[in-house]
C-alpha cells in the first residue's frame, strides 16, 4: 500500500512538473484554439512567452501614420471630387476578415492588436505591378474591412507620374496631374490618398460610408492621437524656428 501511494504521488508530482514546464506551450496553444490564429489575444500570448509575433509584421509603426493624412487638418495637397465610386480591388468595404483571407493566398504578414476602442487587424500580400514590387494591405476594424493600401518601394519619377495619370484618368478624367500628393473623394464616400514619401508610393483607400466606424476613428484620432500628433508638430516647428 505505501509503495502504491508513493507511485501515485510520484505520478502526480511528475504531472505537475510537466504542466509547469510546458505551461507556456499549453497557454499559447490554448489561446490559438480559443481565440483564433489571427486574433490579437493569441498574438499577445505568443509575444509574452517568445518575445515576437508568430507572423511577419505588416507595419512596425503606429496605426496613426496610416490614417493621419485623412484626419490631420494641416493639409498641403489638392483634394478632388470624383463622380465614380472608389474601390479597393474586387473586395467590397465591410467584407469580413475570414472572407478576405479565404479569397487570397497565404499572407506575407499579419498584424493584430487591441486598441482602447476597437480591435485592428491587417493582412499583407506581395505582388507586382509596373515591373515593380507591390504590397497590398487590408485593414480591418472589428473584423470588417475598413481600408486598403498599395505600396511601391522606391518608385522612380516616371513610375510615379504613370500611376498618378492612370488614377486621374480613372477617377477624375480631364484633370491635369500637377502633384504627386493628392486626395480623391469618391461618390461612394470612399477616399483615395496618393502619397509619395520619397521612399515609397502609398495608395490608401479609406471607406467613410460606415458611420459607426467613422465615429470610432474620429474618437480614436481626437482622444488617442491628435493631442500628441499636434504636440510633436509644434515642438518640431519651435525647434526649427529657434535654429533657422
């Protein structure tokens, strides 16, 4: 009897040691099964134990840098109005995350994190256009497609003008291309932002037809971003004013 009891105690102790030793693995697998492999919670748990995301990053900077040109009031680029709807490929705005994932091949990168007001997910894909490497990004708020983006790395002046002319011809025919930075507002309450940073060309397609998402983004900008964004701009201007 005592020997049997010792065996049982030994088994229990071994199980406890195994559970403690492999707890991070169980926690990661449990979060993946419970919340989904692209969920913010699974990625947070994975980062907690491994120090990195299980996927490559689509963006390394803050989400604000991808919406700032739509919300920051100090704009210095022309704004046009189109009689046509602005669409991001063949995927409709508001499409579910699972639908977009199912309609495309394996993403090259994934971002997923929880903000104070909503959960943000990104899917990224590699492709090619104009003999130039292109990346396509799908932005989701609460698992619904809100924004799409195409980026071209280090485009030359000829490619910039070519892309700008095609966009003008499609959405605002007859309007001359006189800037490599502009915004077009579509008939479907979507906006297209053409932005040349000097390092890459970014084409952002933002859906503004969903009032619930509009309110979330507006609140996010005003409460979590605007004050700090304006403060950084103000500090930068003050520093230059003192030096120049």
